[in-house]
C-alpha cells in the first residue's frame, strides 16, 4: 500500500473518530439534563440550559454536516487521484514500450540473414569481392532502417532489442549489437503489420535485392501471428545529457 493511500485512510479514520466523540458528548449531555432532579425554583435555569443545549446541538449538527461534506470531498479526491494515477501509469508503460524497456509481443516477421555457403569460382566479380557473400553491419543497419520506415514498433537482432542508443558495427568477422558480439546467422524480429514489413523489405532494388542476387539462400522471411521481443538489457544511464529547462520567453 502506498504512502498516499495510508495517509488518506488515516484522515478518514480521524474524521469519523471526531464525529463519534462529538455525538457521544451531545447524547451524554442530553441524558444528564433529562435525568437531573432540579427543584421547581430553578426552572428558569433549566430553560436557559435547554436553550443552550439546543444551540449546542445545532452547532454540533452543523459541524457534523461540514465533516460529512469534507469526507465526501476527500472520497472524491481519492477517486480522482486513483484515475490520475491510472492514467500516469498507462503513460509510463507506453513510454517504457517506446524506450524498449519492457518485453513486447504481437504479429510481425522473422527475417534470417546468413553468410552464403557458396564458393565463387573463376575470375568473377564474386571472387574478387568475397565480402559479397558475408552479412555485414551495413546490411543489418539498412534492414533496421527499412523496418522502422515501414512501421515496425519493436525490433531485435539475435535477441538484442534495437533502441535509440543501439550501435551496430563490424569488428573483423563478427558484428557487435548493443556491444554484444554475434555472427551469422542473424535472426531479426520485427513487430508490425506482417505484409507491410515484408513488402518493404522485398521491394525491387530494396535492401534485400543485392543479397538475393548473390545467393537467394542468404535471406529467409517468415510471417508470424505472434512473436515476442525482449526488453533492452543494456545501460540506461546518461552521463552528459540532462533534461532541458524551459526557455524564458523574451518580451
């Protein structure tokens, strides 16, 4: 239970405790007046006491009315606060999804890119450029950019969530994604409209056309009704960037 809820419960309990004490005092005083044995000579004093007691009861009733009104206001405020907390939590979850900090699932595609098993022979361009048969960092970057342009809402490469700070770079025969070393094959998951994502990747002259022209087996695409993409597991600390303060409006 949050501190806010505990505080509101304490306020409600305190208000009802005060109301109970005031009602108890009023009832006790009325009983005392009814049961007191007063001589007839003191009837005027009894009358004055009755008037004062009636006035006191009226004041107590007004205070009780105000306390009840205050309780209603607190209950309304509590209900409103719960709704605001729900909206804030919903916005927080959406922000975490955008930042890639939570696991997500949905329909999308599974794209597998792998180095070619073919060995070029002869004096062909393929023999002169053997890197054409290898998946490089720029291939992954082009695929990620194309998927984003096609509306992909979440992307991962070999289980590494692609976020705004993700780096994709080659170092020798391996590729680093989020500073995690990996090699062929590369399994890219993307959540979005499956047909739209697949169509964007397979456009003539698109990001996969060059790979398929070298070896069609370097590319494999599957449309899936449900895939799960893990959350980003790297560092989320900022050493230099800070939220910008509102700029002063010059007259």
